[in-house]
């Protein structure tokens, strides 16, 4: 399975609870840098593109996970997840993956293009 890697930088407004930031001093917009992996050969079918999109979702959930400041309960920043997935789909730039993303998210292609 040929795997590809993709580097992303995302500015996520809700990641104020990152381990290195005290809640009272947290910057309202944190920058997240991540490396995404995906199976390039899977993009040649609709089912494969769907599997890549599922993988992007799981990786984005992991990237955007943080512990709540007071309770230390794990949380996922949904805005961050959306940004990570949109940027990954844009950078991978494969028609079947874009089609799967647009179909699932309900966004039109223009909004996706503006996600960069």
C-alpha cells in the first residue's frame, strides 16, 4: 500500500487547552502543525476515497484532541477537525477525494477552495 505524507499547519481557535498553555493565558488561536498519512493508491476508486476520508477524520480527531483546562477530560475541537480535513483534501487535490468530501460535508467546491 503506497502511503503518502502531507504536512499541514492549522490555526484553530478552540485549542486553548493545549498542554503547554495555561487556560488563563491561552492564545485564542493556536497553530497546529501536523503530518497526515494517506494511501495514494486508494484514491482511484470511490470506496477507496471514502476510506481515505475516514482516515483523515480519525487523524484530525487525534490532532485536535486536548484536555479540558479544569476537568482534564479529553475534548476534540470540531473547528480544528474541519480545518484539518478541508486543508488535507485541498492539498491532496484528487477528484474522487474531493467528491467524497463534498458529498459528506455538504459544502460546495468553492467553499472548499477557500479553506486554504
